[in-house]
C-alpha cells in the first residue's frame, strides 16, 4: 500500500498518510477496507466507502498543491459506529453548495450528510482542519 501507514490498532484506531494527488482517493478506500477486515467488520461497507471517498477527495482537491502539508485519514471504531476523519492543511471551512443538476462537482458534502448520522469539522493547528463523519454500524 502506498503512503505512510501508521498502523491499525486492535483497539479501533487507524491512521494513514495520503499521497498529495487525486489518485490517493483509491488508496483511502483500500485503507478503509483493510481496517474493516482487521477489525472483523463486514466489508465492503458501501456508505463508509463513499464517505471516505468524498472526504478524501475534498481534502486533496482543496488543501493545496502536491508537496504541501500532508493529508491524513483516520478511521476510528467507537462502540456501534465508525468515525471517518480527514485532516488537511487548509484552514478554509468545508461548505455545502447549492445542488446543480448540470454540475459534476459540489455534491460531496451532501452525500456525506445523507449517509452519516452526523458530520462536522474543527480547526487544527498549524492552520488546518479536520472534517469527520459518524456512520452507524
């Protein structure tokens, strides 16, 4: 697996450094599936896969240029839910846009909102943010 993998804890935490290019979204999906397998959870989990894809795509698209600060994906198994979080170096808050049936972009956070029990974001140092979503298992 490409990128730097911190590891998958049996206690339910895993983190993975994503390479700074769009093809890393595939890498993020594979990492999620690997985590689910290690934790003996049913895979594939289509909702989690879509959420990880959308959060990773947004972070990689809006966080800067290749070679900038890293984008991290964290997967957390908590009681009866899965938390997917992506940290990126952009301090700009995520925002939903009005849906446009003629546009190929702008649906990501709407998808995340529809598939998760909740989602949000928080600033993180130096300047940056973490965008997360909670998914019931």
